[in-house]
C-alpha cells in the first residue's frame, strides 16, 4: 500500500472469526456419541417395523450411528489432541501476547502509529498467526479423527431440524375436492374451502392410548369433541339392524381442560379413506353429507357408519405413524446437537480463518503507519480473551471426557 492515496476512514483490524467454534460443540461431542451408541439398538428395532414416507432422517441416523460405533480409542486420542490445541492457545499463547498488544494499542487511540510501533504490533500479530497456522496444519493432518463423525453429525442435525416431529395436517374429504374439516366461529365442526387458507383447517393429531386427540393448530387449547350422551352411548354398541341410534351429538371444538377425556378421543387410521370415530360411539362416525350443496361452512354431523364417501377422510400431508413419532423421540437426544457438533469438521478452516484475520490486522497496522492514520480495532483485547477462555473451557471439558 506504500505510495497509495490517503485512507478516508480509520483502518480497522479484522476481528478474529470462529465460525465453527462459536458453539458448544466440544461440550456436546462426547454426549452425542454416547447417546448415539446407547440409542442405536432401540432405534433399529423401531425402524424395522416402521414405514417412513421420507427416508432422509432414517438414513442420516444410520450413518451417524455407524460413525459413532467406530469412535475407537485411537480416534478419541486424536480428537483429544485437537481439543488440547484450543486449550493451549487460550492458556499459553494468547494471554501474554494480547496483553502486550493492548499495552501498545493504548496510546494509539488518538494518533497514527509510528513505523516502529507498527512493526512491534505486527510482530505480535505474526506470532499469534503462526500459532494458529500450526494448529490449522495439525487439524488437517488429524482430520480423519474428527471429520467422518462430525460430518455424519451435521447431516443428522440437518435432517432432524427439517423434519417436524408431528406436523399439522388437513383432514380432507378425498371425494369432495377442496373441502376439509374445520370449525365455524361458534365452534361447530364444518367443512371448509381449502382455497381460503383458514388456520382452523389444520389439526395436530396427538396419540392418546389407542386413539388420537385432534388439537386445533390455530389454538392449541381447543380440541375436537363429541359430547358424551350417557343415554345414547350404550345404544351405539350394537351394529345395525339392532341399533336405533343413527345420529349422535354434533362435533364441535372445546377447551381441552374442560372436555371429558373420551369426548376428545377419536379412532383414526393413518391410511386414506378412514372413519373419524369418537371412542364412545362405536357405530357412529363423522360425516359431511353436503345437504344444501358442497360449500364452505357445510355442517358436519355424527351419523351411523354406512361406508359412504361422505364419511371417508384422509390426511394431507400423510399423518405420522405412531412408530415414526417413537423413532423421532428415541433419537432426539442424540440428533439435536448435530448441527453444533458438525461444526467440528471445519476445525482446520477455523484456525486458518483466525490466522488470516491476524495477518490482515498486521497489514492494516502497517498501512496506518504508512498513511499517518489512526488504527481502530473492532474488538477489545478483553473481549477476545474472554472468548478464548470460554472456548478453552468447553474444549477442556471435552478433553477430559475423551480421556475416559
């Protein structure tokens, strides 16, 4: 930059960036491996009897469980070396050099550095840079220890984050295109035109014993109910022609904490063309007969099961099976930290980024001296050292865990 025009703004030192290490990854590494191993067998048992509409999460889990199983003593020792590199940089390298740098930068807040002052600061920054580069090279050489597991963890973390455990669904009438189960302003169950995108059209089906509770996605305090008529219920326990009960209470939404348990429980199937049947009324099911025409707001009733199209419902998107929900819950403790632990695959890149920032800061300091301009740092030395102390604490804990 010698011989160039004057800088129009004070030069600033690039702040050290830690894109992957600014996480609790080290603290969660051993926990994730341990949970992966502990949950591999039960997850495999569930997967064998589960049909997955989307195999992405299952495949990511299998890849991670395999990587965790191969996490042997030699690999753990290499990973411990990488963790100790962070500890030694924060404990043995950074504190003294940054304190010396802070003492030199103090008088330069209001004036440009002299060439001698700039060279002295540059020497400190270059020493820090060489220490970071040494660790970057070691991270690259030992990448076989960390990368396979970290990449598998990140893949699992991404798949887990993208796949909602029990997403809201619409309950549609397949033979009446564009119509689905909803409720009106008074709470009565009705058909709704899907083109209106009313939030009341979406439901979360929560398993409850051998049945489900239909929770309004618009207001989780509301559930679909069929009021319990103690005189009518016994009459629905015998099929035609022995029953005289051809209609029950009209379905509606009610506050969950105020509704009797069985009023809010329904038998459903994850397949298409299914009955929606309150558990108390064995011969009745929800029906939208379309009296007066198929329209937005058409009432839904509880009527005798006849097998007609107006009593057949389906889910959009397909409902998660109970086995899928169980699989999700089994792997969750191991999968949840995946994105953070996955950052460890970029450990070498982090050290290189730190070295590049330090070298850029040294170049900026020399440019300030050459152009007679003050030097402004983006971060205080205190903040930088605090950051390193935090990262070192995480790495030290991981190192202790890796030694076990």
